[in-house]
C-alpha cells in the first residue's frame, strides 16, 4: 500500500491497482528498488526483464515523493538497481516516456550519459492507435548497450 500511496502522490504517473503494486513488489522485486526515509517510502523504481529479451531491463515507473525531490534520489535508485550483481547481464535499459515529461527525459538521458551509453527513441504506444486519444503517445527510450 505504501507504493500505491507514493505513486498516487506523484502525478502524472498512472496509478495502478494496489494488487498490481503487490505484484510489482513480489514478482519483480529483483528488478525494482525502494528508498525509505524516516520509515516512509520516499521513492521507488519498478521494472522487469523483457520476457523475450532477458538482457533488457524495462523500467515501468520511477516515483519520488514530492518531499524527497531535488536530491538526485531517482538517479541514485537507477544507479543502485543497475549495479546489482543479479542484473550484471543487462545490456539495455528501456522505458516509456510521454513527450511532455521533461523530468523523465532528463533523468534517463542523463543516466545514459553517465553510463556512456547510446540512446534510441521510437514510438511504443501511439495516442490514437493504442489509447484512442485518451493518453499521450508513449515513446520508448532504449539505453545501451551498457557494456560497450
């Protein structure tokens, strides 16, 4: 429930059901990370290995509580997640970002620069075709190869 509350406090993130958040924390715990401050969830990065490309980590959501922003927590969580021994075979990191989410573009392109990795951008889910006009286009940002 702490993850559900955190994401709810971080618009424009899509809130998932609390059941979905429990699955993220249990089924995808090895590919997700949480930051706790004073006993409260301050941030999280949820992700998973892409099923047909297990060398690719897809970052589902990055959430940082408004009170914890401005200290590099999101980048620190990404850095610590990517450094896990269990993820050393990851060659690519992918995420989807809407065109107007400047904070996410800065986070992920800055992370790619830190890793000396290339980026590629393409349409993942298109506003009209996939969302019937109810959601902005989601662009896939692919970072890597990481071990080049």
